[in-house]
C-alpha cells in the first residue's frame, strides 16, 4: 500500500513538473491552483503516511523478530539448563552407583575374610575337638596299659638279668669243678700202664704238700671272681645292646611318624597356600574391577567437565551474539531516529512550500483583483517576481524529491542490512543448534556406553556372587570332608602346628600391616577424590548462581521492555480516545474510504499495528490542521 502511495505521489509530481515545463498561462494556473494545491497536499500527506506506515511496520517487524530471537534464545537456554541438570543427575547416579559397588566390594571382601576366618576356626575346632574326644576316650585305659607295660618291661629285664647271672654262675662252677678234678686226680691218666708203681705213686700223691692246695684255692677264687666279672660285663653289654636296639627302633618309629606328620603338614600348608593364592587372585580381580570403575568414573567426570566447558563456550557465544544483536538494534534505533529527523525536515519543508504557495496564490488573487478593477492599466511591475517564486517552489520540490529518494534509498539499505544481520544471526543460531544437537547425541552415546559398562559390571558382580556361592558350597563340602578325616590328621599336626602357627602368625601380621597400609592409602585416595568432587560441586554451584543472576538480569530487562511497551500502548489508547473525543478520528475514517479499496488484496496487520497506523495518520492530520491554522493568520 505504501508503494502505491509513493507511486501516486511520484506520478503527481511528474505531472506537475510536466505542466510547469509546458508553461501554463496565468489564467490556467489561477484556475487549477486551488485544486492542484489540495491534490498535492493530499499526495504529500499520503506519502508521509506511507513512509510513517512503512517505518512503523519495520519497527514492528524488528520487534517481532527480536521477540522471536529472544524466545528462541530463552528456549535454547532452558534446553541447555535441562541438559545440564540431566547430566548432573546422571553423574550423581554414576557416583552413587560407584559408591554402591564399592560398598558391595567391601562387603564381599569382608564376607570372604569372615568365611576364611570361619574356616580356620572350624579347622581349629575340629582338630581340638577330635583330640579332646580321643584323649577322653583313650585317656584312662591308655595310662593304665602304659603303666602295666612299663612294670612288665622292668620285671622282664630283671628276670633276664637274674637268669643270665645264674647261667653264668652255673657255667663258672662247672668249669671250676672240671679244673679241680683235673688238678686233683692227675694219676688217673697214667695208672693203667705200670702195676708196680701204683702203690708208690698212690703213696706219694696221697700226701700232697699243703702250699699247692692253698694256692689252688686262691687261684680258684680269683678265677671265679674274674669269670663273674666277665659274665657281668657281657650281660651288661648285651642289655645295653638290647636297650640301644629298642631305642633305635623307637627312634625309627618316631622318625617315620614325624615324616608322616611333616607330609601331612606340607599337604595342609599347600592347601592353605592355594587358598591364600585363590583369595589373592579374587582380591586382585575385585581390585581391577574397582580400578575399572574408578577409570570409568574419571572418564565420566572428564566428559562432564568437557560438556561443562562446551556449555560455557556456548553461553559465551550466545552472549556475544546477543551483544551483536543489541548493537544491531542500537544501530537500527539510531537509523530510525535519523529517519525521524529527516521526516521532521521534510514536514518543515512541506510547511514552507505550503506557505510559499499560499503567498503566491494570495499575490495572484490580489493581482487579479487589481486587474479587474483597473483593466486599462498596464501590468504591475510585481509580475516579474512570480517566476522567482515559481523557481523557488520548483527548487523546494526538487529538494523534497531528492530527500524522499534519499530516504527511500536509506530505508532500502537499512532493510538490506537488517535482513543480512537477521540471516547471519539465524545461520549462527542454526549452527549453534546443530552443535548442541551433536553434543546431545554425544552425551546420549556416552550415557548408553556408561549404561553398558554398568550392566557389564553388574553382570560381573553377579558372576562374582555366583562364584562366592560356589565357594561357599565348596567350603561346606570341605568342612564335611574335614570332619570326616579329622581323626587321622590332627594327631600328626599337634607337634609341628605351634611352630608353623607362630611363623604364619608373623607372616599374617606382616600381611595385615601391608593390608592396613593399603587401606590407609585407599582411604587417602578416597578422601582426595571426595575433596575434588566437593570442589567441582562448588564450582558448579558458582557457575549456576552466575547463570541465574544473568537470567534474572535478562528477565528484569524483559520486564522493563514489556512495561515500556504497555506504557506506549496506554499512551496510544489515550491519544486515540482523545482524538475520538475531538471528532478527528471520524474525519480520518471518512477520508480513508477511497484509500481502503486499494488494500483489499493485502494482508491485515495485528491490532497493535493498526492502532499505530491510525495514530500516525491522525498525527499527520493534526500536523496538517496546525499548518492550516498557522497559514490562515498570515493570509
């Protein structure tokens, strides 16, 4: 519609110029002067109205675009805040899950330690109970039998020694008797060969000298003592040999028993070593799972930090774009202010043109009256001044046309700049939206990967629980087997178990010290991790407070702009009510009946745009009326 008004104004100006160039006579100028002036004034008003309407439409479009951009930015900010909240909740859920897994791992370790301790206690209880039962069953009978065996052994050894001594005495006596018979009866061997000498010999031998008998008796006593001593020594040597042989047999039996006990202890030691290795392997597996969970948590924290940094960069980009948009809006506002100043200048020039036209028409009317009153008088010398006024009028019209064309060019350039800036801002917003979508997809993939790892960890935990149940059943079976085999093993372990227990107690104390040291280091690491998490939460709270403060500031600015717009609407409604009371609105609507036929094919604007259009038109009418009232006193 504004374009049609501008075309009509330009066509009327061209028509006027053509008429001036053809050189109407003074009479035709006087005849069409009033109509032409009214038509030109109407065209000028229509052109000003069209320009004001175009300017108001541009302002409304810019405002609507700014509201759309602000709404889009607000929606993006809310979406980013929701995404941050979701990521924070996901991170807290992962941390809570990690703590639960650590607690479950600690419970599994404590259960394994308690089961191992229970196994040791059951073994000790089974061994001590078996020994006590055996001692209770075999105690009195065994003691009595051992005492009786010892008494019988002593009696046997005493009787054996007495029998040997009696045999020794008997052999000694028989040997002495044979020796005495050989000494006392020597003629018995030679008496059969010589009959004569028997009497002589018997007489001589029948009377032995006394000293040999004494010597023989002493010799017999000495020999008997020596034989008794020799027999005693031989008996003692045989007794010692038998005792040594029995001691050797006992020592060999003890050695065989000790070897069997050592083998049993070695088997028990290998069993315990295997159990210790198995528990160590399980502890290492659980530690590796814990390290993997810690690595996953660290990776999630790093990704969350990267996402936080990306969100900060996005906020900085949005704030920078918002500053650019506000700068562009400031430039647009400055351009609109310059357009307003140019419009004021055009209105002032229009008033001057109207004033000059009024003066020219007045002078023309006076000149016609003078010619009618004095028809014979020569033309007045004031007539040559009319071309000067006409030249000034044409100069003013040319200046007006130049200003209008310059305003049109400025409006087109401004519209192009606004469209270019809007296009750039839309492209930047689209690019940022694509980045946000890609970031959301990456976070979704990270969430899926974390869920997969969490499921895998749960599956591994279930497997560990199944293995623990299997180990429990196996331990129960082993306990039953140990209860069945307690009689044969516990007697052999009795002597060596104390030394091994002392040595293993030292090793266990060393292992417990190393385990306590590892627990302290783990506690320090956990404390450091918690401290880092608290620092990160404080930084996150600080960033959230800054974002909330920025949002509150934007909200306050938006409320101020809305209140300003409401104030403008109230002022517009008051002005419309004032004009309606004065009756100018009905005049304007009556004059717009012909112009509304050109607007049938165009789309109607909103209620606010129509109100602003009416206000601008009424303002133009009021200015025109003021110009008329200002020109009448001069006339």
